[in-house]
């Protein structure tokens, strides 16, 4: 078992949640139940799955939740691309957030590779 609050991947996920909520507050009102909800749910899913997985008694089970977290990270990146394509986010902000999500993806993958499966 791991203390999720001390994991860098969890902390990075929490920061992305903040970024996601800040970003989606600027989206058009008609996206409230569409892209806004999807992006924020994905962002929240990243650290949530890390936290849930950390409670498991084996690294094999923890890894399954890290896979879910990684999947949510790729899903969020896709939704960020959609936001860019719809001009909801500037190119500059897109690049900043794209770099963050790619770093999170790499962090999760590296963490997975260190688990004893």
C-alpha cells in the first residue's frame, strides 16, 4: 500500500484538476453538459484512480488503477485537442496544458514500470 498524498503522480493529477476547472470555466455555456463535464470528470479521474489504487494490497491491483488513470489522461488530452479545434483555448494555453498532460502520462508510465508485478 502507498500513501497516495505523497505520490508525485497524484500531486500532478490534482494540479491538472485545478487547471481543467479554470480552463472549462471559460468555455461557452452550451458546453456545460458536454465538453466541460467530460474534461473535468477525466481530470478528476486521474488522481482519484491513483488514490483508489494505492489502497490495494498488491502492486498488480494498483497497476490496474494506474492503467485507468493513464487512460483518463489520454482521454483528457484528446478533449483538450477538441477544445483547441473549437477555439475554446489559445494555442499558447494549449501547448502549456498539453505539456502538463504528457508529463503526467510519462510519470504514470514510469511509476508503473517500477511496480513489482
